[in-house]
């Protein structure tokens, strides 16, 4: 792999890290409070399916930044979606 390829891969890993880590505050707040009243079921359903498809795409093209970021984001988004489906509301 040449220097340009490493730079491109580095950009992918940075983007993957930032977009994935952005979900942690929402996930932590959702798990702690169980208040998902401000979360749209339709939006989170579509988003979770979309992230799942990005994960599949990453696996098919064998690009680790896509695989790692979307596997973690899918797990976080799915956990929030499941809380919402279970009727998460304030304590």
C-alpha cells in the first residue's frame, strides 16, 4: 500500500471514529433514563436498517473503516431502537 492509500485509509478511520463516537452520548442517556420520548421510531428504524446495510456493504468490499464503524454504530442504534420498541419512557 502506498502513502496515498494509507492517507485515504486514515481519513476513513477518522470519519468512522467520529461518526460512531457521536452516538455514545445518546446511547448512554437512553440507557440511563429510559426516556426515549424525543426519539422518532420511524427515523431510528430507517437509520438502523441503513447502518446495517452500510455494514453489509463494508463487509462485501472488505473495507475495515466501514466494517468497524458500522458494526459499532449498528449495535448502539439497535439498542436504542429496542429500548424505544419496548416502550422506553421516563422513570
